[in-house]
């Protein structure tokens, strides 16, 4: 399939997902409204959203955890109001955070997202992580030792609550994020399953190419969506492994980029979408938002693709190590 700025992948429920999304995570966690830097970053996300829509992005990736839906919503509405886009042209992804994994909390928190966004529905709603934290509005509940307070996870019950939200017309499609094969199979094999997950959003880049998980997802008609494609640069959080070298500094990627007069970031994005994976590209700066979308005027050869495949080291920038003692921590398994 020839890729263009309008390219979409048809998901297993018939809905289409655009191949490139603007990521809206501002880069600091945990999120606190008192943080002045965070306040500035939140304001930037509104401008970034409007700019991205002007450039041609039609997919915006958000999350309740990011605490900026009330800024993204008005930015989207402004672009609808000025005639740049119609609501049906846009695809918005939202995420159910770990402190709302109690079935009767799912619809109310989704409605809060809809209210903040000023929307009647969102296109895709996904379980952010398979790990459950202490239920409630404290998004990062910790004990006196600073350790996360866990809850037992019933992923099938949470999935049924998402199915009910789809039936109620609040979401068009439902999926998951950061799930391993075992957890996906748990949903797929659930008695009385009404809707399969349409996607699994995971970290994916040349140093973690997710080959086995991609094969499993394709076999089960689940779209893989990639975050961290650029190596999650400029992210200030202890949820990330900072000991891994930046993927965009890899000499092999730099050499391929030079051949096409492109940047390493553009090569990483192009490599990923050529594998049939949806890309989330996060930036709040004008030039980068624009450059990340300029990946449809060149094509990597089979040799280029094989060379980048060979860079895989199964290295995670986002290991969420603080959740590693939870029974549903996804990264103890191979994939």
C-alpha cells in the first residue's frame, strides 16, 4: 500500500485509524497542577494541537493521566469552528488510567474526558496499562515508602465496562495499551466476548521492534500502535529508563537518513509505518511537528528495512519499573 498523509488502517471493527498521531504527553510525571513548568507545557499542547491540525494531522493521542484534555478540547473545537476540519475528519484516542479499573468507575471517568474535550464521543478508548492502582482521583497513589499502592486487576471485567461504553455510543472503538501476549489472549478468549480489542499501543522503535508481538497482533487482526518511536527524548520522569542510548543517535539510522536527505526521526517514523504500525509522534515545537509529518515523500528499501530490523536490542525506555511487583506487570514476559 502506498502511504500518504491521508493513509489509515482499517481496524477489526471497520473503523479507520490514521497512521500518524500527534502525541500530547507533556513529558513530566507525576502531574501536578502546582508545577509552573507543567502549566507552561500544558498551554503549549493547545497550540501544538492547532498547528498539527493545520499541517494535516487527523489523529490526536491523549490520556486522562496527562491532565490536559481541557486544553486539547478547546483547541480542537477552535479548528472545527474556523472550518479547517469537521469533527468526523478527526480521530481522538483517550486512555483509561490505572486508578479507574473498577468497572463502575469506567463510564463516569470517560464522561469526564468527553466533557473536558467538549465531545459527544471519542474515536478510540484504551486501557492505559494492565496494572491497577488504588481506585480514586489520586492518579499516583503511594504509601509512606513512596511505593505505588496496587489493586487487584480483573482485566476481563474492565473490558466488559469498555464494551458497555461502546454500546452506549460514547466511543467508536476500544483497545488496550502496554498489554503482553498473555493479557491479549485473556481478553480474546474471554467467554461472551462482544468486541475484540482493535489495537495494542506499545513502545516500539528500532531498538525495540516488537517483532513477535507485531506478528501475534497481525494474526489476530489487532493494530499495533507505537509510542516512543523517537526514543522518548526530552522526557523528565523516573518512569523511564535513562540508561539506554538515544535511538536517533544510532550511526546506521543517521547514514540512512543522509541517503534520503531526511532526519533520523523521519527515518524512524517511516520505518515504523512501513511495517503497518500506527505512529504517535510527540512534539510541541513547530519545526518538529511539521518534520514528523514529512515522511510520505520517500520510501525505505527492503535493504534499509532489514538493516534497521538488525538494530533491535529489546531495550525499553518505558519500563514502568515501579509497577514491576504487580501481578499484571506486562514486561516480565518475553512479549
